[in-house]
C-alpha cells in the first residue's frame, strides 16, 4: 500500500513538469544607446509611502500570521502609509480597508520560489511543487503575469535555502520588480545581475510581515512612490516606470522619514541626486555591481557617465536609513529593451515526452501491483481511468508555446488571460481524440499483460505478487 501511494504521489507531482516548456533565453547583453532613461524624469513630486508585502490571517489560520488583513492594513495607515497592500498566500484580500492595491503572494513549492502579483484580478494556481530550474521559474512568471499588472520576485535571498542564483536573474524575464529589501535582508547582487544582463527591472522594499507586533518586521522597509495619487492605477503605473525608491530602516531608529530624495536629474551625461534631511553618503553603482564613485557628507552628488557605463544606480546612506534608487540606463531613446525567452519546441517535445513516458511506466507499475487474475475486469478498467487523468492534461499543454514578450499593462494582460484560457480549453478538446487512441493502446496492452501473467507464471515487469 505504501509503495502504491508513493508511486501515485510521484505521478501527481510529476504532472506539472510536463506543462513547462524548455526556453531559449537571450544572451546577456548590457544596456546600450546614446540616450539615457531616467525613471524619475517625469516626476509628479507627489510621494506616497507604501508597503507591498504583508500577511494577515487566512486559510482558516493555517498560514503563519497573527492579525486579520484589516488589522494589518489599519496598522500601516496609522503609521502614515498611503498604500498598504495585503499579499496573502494565494488569496486576494477582500476585507473592508484592504483595497489599497489588489495583491497576493504566489507560490506553494519546497524551494519557496515566490512572486508578488500586484494589481491582480485573480489568483494563478499553477506551480511546480518540488524542484524548479530556470525553465520552471520562467513558466510560473508567465502564468502569474497573465492576471496581474506587475510581477515582483519575492524575497530572492532572504535565506540560503532560497535558490535564486545570479545566473537565474541574468536569464529570467517578464517580471518588472525585484524585492531588493525583504525585512532586513537585501539582494543587491541579484539585482545587479539582472541589470548587467540588460533587464530593466526596478527595486522594491517591503516588510513581509506576518506579525505587526514584531519590531523587526514592521516599518522596517518601504517604498516611496512618485505618483499623482494613491489610486491603484497610478501606483501601478509609477512602479512600472520605476518612479520609486526603496528604503531600509537601520537599527532601532524611530519611524521618522530622516533622509529623502528631492530630485534625480540628468543633464547631458551627468546624473545628479539631491536629498533632503541630514547629510549622507552617496554611492554610484554600475555594471556588475561595481562601485564607480563615493561622495560623503553631502546632500547633493553627481556622476558623469563614461563609455563603459551601461547603467548607474545610486545608494544613499545615513546612520538611520539606506535608500536604493532605481538606475538610469542607456537605451535607444524610443523604448527600453526587454530580453526575451522563446520556446525551444524540439527540446520541449523531448522533455514532455520523457516525463509522460515515465508517468505511463509508473501508472503501469501502479496498476500491476495487485493480483490481476483476481481482479481482471476491475483492473483492466483502472488503467484507462488513470491515463485519462494524466494524458489529456499533458497532451493539451504540448501545443502551448507562447513567445515571451515585454510585460503588458493590466488591461492587455487581462485580455491575454482570457485568450489564454480559451486556447487552453481548445487545446484540451483537440487533444482528446489523440488521447483516446493512446487509451485504446494501453487498454489492449494491459489486457495482453494480464493474459501473459496468468498463463506464463508472472512474466513481464516483475514476478506475480504473492
């Protein structure tokens, strides 16, 4: 019984991996161009403090959170936050007072590869439960963004067990934000890996609180967003354009703002950052995370781009705060580049075929673990029923190969989501005749196997069970 259960569980866990295509990722390529994209150029000079990652009690208390969604949102508002998004696991908060920005945290896998879906309209329930390589991570991003305005990679380095690597960020695409600050954990090296490979992704910083009474997880990290209003559409547009910066509170300092950004300007090839508050240390960071220049004890600092600079981002530090500004990047003056991930159809077919073959063998093994001469009629019917669960799902997904494109605004993403659902349903229907042929073959093979085992004393995959 234990072995049969283990085999059945293995089949169920393997099925999602038959869905993932194999991708061809663009080679890493630094930003190029004679123009500079400054995300702060079209500033409204109206700044909103926001936390985009917090958890309340949900799923009948099964998740580790101490307060309700409404209590969490209210605590942030009382602390002076304009936007307090509740990002429960696989659930968009609907309680009164939690509508600042519809969001949820996606992911239910052993490696804790999670994403924040911001401006979400529905929850994506697809995930790979055990292991995830870069192809699986990319496929999940593709699924999540179909019903979300923005996708952020959550806590990429908050503990050593979270296996996002720098190479992942040189290749992954289709997301817009990376959680550079999660509580007191930072991931500058991963952000620089993405930027150095030509991915225009922006930094966010969040508490990721599960208990607002924990001083190490409440009002520790936040985003300051430049938007004309705190309406969800304006907040999403500002985040997508990079008009925000992330702040980390240092030590036990109080909740006052301390140092803030006044302006970020580009004049010809010179970047100038001006702050309000106490004097600070300015670090200008470029390709591969190299610190290009440091200016101390000032409220205004500048850096002149040289030919080898593909991007420059600024870090502003005081004893009480560290501010991470989004980078100024080179581009062609028209649109920012979006590296792509396209489907390798041949490798995808080979990969899916191998997984299906393993599932079929495991299914046969599962069916053959009972005395067929005692349950011949019942077991002969069992295999097609099991196969009917496995094959249509995988067969329907083998035809899906959407080329990766640049992230879309929410209305376009929603239209694509509807189209995707319809195409999936159509593929499923189209796959059924082929699946029926496979079922007939398997049923015939099963009947022949039963006959052989009865007449031959247990020949086949193994000895007859006793």
